[in-house]
C-alpha cells in the first residue's frame, strides 16, 4: 500500500455534501486497473486521507482538488519468485497469470528436459514425470520487467531449483 497525491477534477453535478465519498468512488473508477512505470498496477483504492481546497477551472466549471489517497499496488521486480496459473501453452512459450500480470516463460526457460508436445499441447519430460498444461499452477522467477505503452511486460524462468509445477489441473478435480 502506498499513499499517493493526485489532482482530481469533479464536475458540478457530482458535488455532494460527503466530498470524501465522492472522491473515494471517483478515484476507484479512475485508478483501478491503471498501470504506471513507477508504481505498477493499482489494484484498489483503500481510503481517501486528505482533500485540499478546490480550484474552479474556467473551462467547464469543474473543480480540481488536491487529494491524498491510499492505494493497494502491485509492481513485479526482477528476481521476485511468484506462483501463477498457466493460461496459454504454445510451442515457443507459456503464459502465466499472476493477478493482473501476464508473464511469458520461453521454452528455453522451462524446467530442464521439458519439451513441447504438439499432440497434447503440453510441455513434458521424455519420461512424462513432469507435464505442464493450461490451468496448472507453477512457481517462477521474474527475470525481466519492461514498461511498454502503459503496461508492464514480464519474462520469467522455471529452470532453477524449487521452481516449476506446484499443482496440476488433474489435482484440482
């Protein structure tokens, strides 16, 4: 969680005696799901702390308020070890989802000995003692993070000790 300063514009028809409630709902609508390079993804607005004096803007009559609010954020860092769900399997990589983030793990970063099997759309070892398919839960390490077009892109690896498959979709049934 982080306390954030922001200017928030409120239209005249949105004004209400409980300005804190107005700001809370407006900030949730504006901020949840957004992503910035310095803070990462905004998962939720927890509370509104301070609302300063508003300034009337002469363009449309909106009022701009300086606001301090607390937000729940997620920002992946290189080296983080996370658990996620495999959402896509292709010959060149798998896509793993962790919260709002998709992480690409290329075939070269899969556990040792894993190869793609096109007939079953899984990564597996020749002995078939390890099979990774869609909906499986895996543990991985973030090896790269980039910010492109207001979105974080991540690359991961499972080719290290203690990483890889942690729960298969057949275990969940």
